[in-house]
C-alpha cells in the first residue's frame, strides 16, 4: 500500500469528518478551541475537525410545562396550579453564552413567578382571570430572559386543583346562586303577568259584550275536555241593585 493511497484515504476522512448540515429551523454556533467564532446559517457547512466544534440551537417556538405548584392564595386557600410557557430564541449566541441550559432556567423562573403572582391574589381572581395571571407571570419571566436573547411569547395557566371540601363549598354556592336567580325570575314573571291581567281586566270592563264573549270562550274550552258537568255563572245583570245613598 503506497503512502499516497494512505494519504488520500486520510484526507478524504478528514474532509468528511468536517461536514455539517444545518437545518433551516436551527442555528449552529461555531467554536474554535473553545472560543466562539461565528454562527453558522442553514445549509451545507464545513468545519475543521478536532479544531472546531458546533452547538446547534432550535429557533422555533418551544413549549415547556410548569410543574404543578402548591400555592397558598391571599385568602388562605391551598391549591395546586400548573401551566405552560411558550418561548422563542431570537439570539442564539446569547442563549448559549449567557446562560447554562436555558430551558431549565426558564422552567425555574416560571415556577417562582407562578407562586409569586398567584400567592398575592384571592382564589376567585385566579379562577376568573387566568389570562391576566398568565400575562403577569410572563412580564416577570421576560425581564430575566430578555438579556439571554429569548422572547417569552405567552404563559398559560392550564389547571387549578382545589381541595375536595373547597369544591363542595363552591358547588353549594353555585347552586344557591342559581336558586336565587330562579326565584327572582319567577317573581318578575308573576309581576309582569299580574300587570297584563290588570290591563286585560280594565279592557274587558269597558265592554259588557267582551265579558260575555270571554264567558262563551271559557265554556267552549271546558266542553272540549268532555266533562259531564258544566257550571254557568249567574248573570249579574238580573240582580237587583240598591241605589247608592247620596252624601248629605
């Protein structure tokens, strides 16, 4: 085996060992003897083997979960709250050089911010204003991540676990509230019905024939039910009327 052949084989291996393919959704940081050189853009790239090393960073939107946190609200209600954080790396150089394991750092910041924000408000606020709670957590986290070249896109509160006794109390409260609303609606309906009956009575009193027509309509409805007995009201017109005494 000639020396030229051996040299050719070694040279080809050297060339192939330095080939790197950078995908469109990633960026590669190039280091030479441990010192940052530049950021490699997507495409076919070649580095010097042994001398150069690369570290790839995903620049797509990344999602991490906020592990369920035990929180004591301002009104002393214990609850477990978890969430999710959406973030994106805008500056790969800072994300690698400024912080170690940025995903772990963001997770820890999010957990601390969640406990801080939810611990300062009452339970009703957390349940009814999840969107606002997420924005408050986001503002706290992005103050730290901004200098790392990382953008916090959104923070969402996913689930809130309450103690069993608190769930029963809230269910009883909701049931009592629905009962109160039902009674109010029924009272309003009775009030409206009474007003309409009063208007109808005043209209009928203006015409004696209307009273008779109403009577015949009622008798017709009773007869439709196949009743064996029908009651006829005694007409008031045939009753003797005593004249009213004039005031002296």
